[in-house]
């Protein structure tokens, strides 16, 4: 099943399957920066805050992708829908290098 969502920046989605684990790993922007290719601090300072949104509700939503080498599920934060809508919206902002990234909502 392919799940669709939205992301800002030059981030794109495909139908890749992420390996799921039983428990989410605590992944932060600092741990994502550690996965960036070698290139010194200058390259790490080029990151772009990238917003991912899942506006289709649910009880818990996670994201995985090429940005963390598909190495775990990142929990997204639940917030109230727009205009008082009862459907929650899940969001997360990750610092990513400019370019193409693949991801999947879980």
C-alpha cells in the first residue's frame, strides 16, 4: 500500500518499503546530521529545515526514509486539524541536505 503525504523543500516520495521495527527509535536532527556524508561542518551547515505533514489522521504516525538510511521509525507530533477539524494532523520538521530524499509514512 502506498501512502501519500506532503513535504516542503525538494523532498519527494516513492513507493519504497521501509523496514518496520517493534518500537520507535528516538531520532533527532543531531542524529540525522551524524548520518550525513563526510564533508566537514560546512556541508552540515547547509541543511534545510524540511516540514513533513500527514493530514489524514490516525493514532500514531511515523516517518522513515533515506535521510536516516531507513534505520528506524521517527515519531511525528500530533496536532489539531485546521479550522477545528477533528482529524489530527501529524508533523515533523527535519534538517536535511538540499536534494532529493525518499520517505514513507508508517
